[in-house]
């Protein structure tokens, strides 16, 4: 039998010696796909802001907590989203479907605080039910949140934990009787590395085996 050739040596990195930019590129290219939160907030003057974030996920169901990673501007000043959440204590996470992906992308344009990103993107702001922050009518699902706690990570980033207090769904997205979301109807997009995005349209089922099933397969 021929010997199996050794594979090339692994490529390794000492993260303690890398620049922040190189760490960022490795992380966003490896931890994929990442869900996109299109976050809506209001400032104390009532002006609406909308911005997408892919450092986002849910952390807990009891209490219902989700997390946003928000980076500061290069001069270390807060972005509008982080500042508005600090001042109002509320925000709304809108899930991005394929149908509104281009509109979400427009919301990433660095508009001034006077410009309404939702209006520029052709999206509709709906009044919040529990919090004074709008949700987006075209989004397949939206979570109204109150700020739970903000974690300061150095001088450049905050991790904002929000408690979900109210949710909105398009009627065809959820089976109310079984409280199940239809991923095909949700049709979300996610971020990969760089400017690359993906859909969730290719799926497969992989149930976790019981201990008995696992043991029977290896006997």
C-alpha cells in the first residue's frame, strides 16, 4: 500500500502580533455565515437612523437577549447607532431578507445624521409598539429591544446586549400553532468575508442522534 503523503504544513497566526485589520480580515472570513441586523434607532430629536451590522447574534432565550458588536468611528467617536442607544436605551433589530438586501446596503452609506436612511433605501418605518424605535415594514421579522447592558471592549468597540420585548413577523413567515419559522419564507442573507454575501436557500437536515442510536451505529 502506498503511503499517504503528508499534507502541507498548516498556516498559523499569533493573533497577539497581528494588526487589528489583519485580525478582522481573518475573523470575518472564517466565522461565516454571519446574520445581518439592520438596526433602527432614533435620536433624542426623533430622527431615525438605520444601519446594518454583521457582528450580531442571539445569546439567550430566558431572558431573551441578543448582541450587537458596534465599532466606533476612526476618531473613536460613537457611531449614530451606539450613541442613540446610549441616549434612548432602545433599538430595533430588523432581519434582512434577500428582497431587501439592496436596501440594507444603501443603509450602510455614511449619510449625515440629517438624512433618513430608510427613506433613501425605499423602506418604510413603522412606529414601535413597546419601544420608541421604529421597525421596518418590509423586513420579514423585527425585534424591539431595550438595552440590557453595554460592554466596552477597549476604546474601539462596544458589545450591546438588548432584551427583546416585542416581535413583528410577516404572516407567512411563522406557523403560529407550532411557533416555527419557515426559513424559506424568511429568506435571509448573511455576510461572508469582504463584500461577499450568501443566502440560506441551500439547506439540509441533520438531527442529533440519541446515545442509543449512536452506540448502535458503531457496534
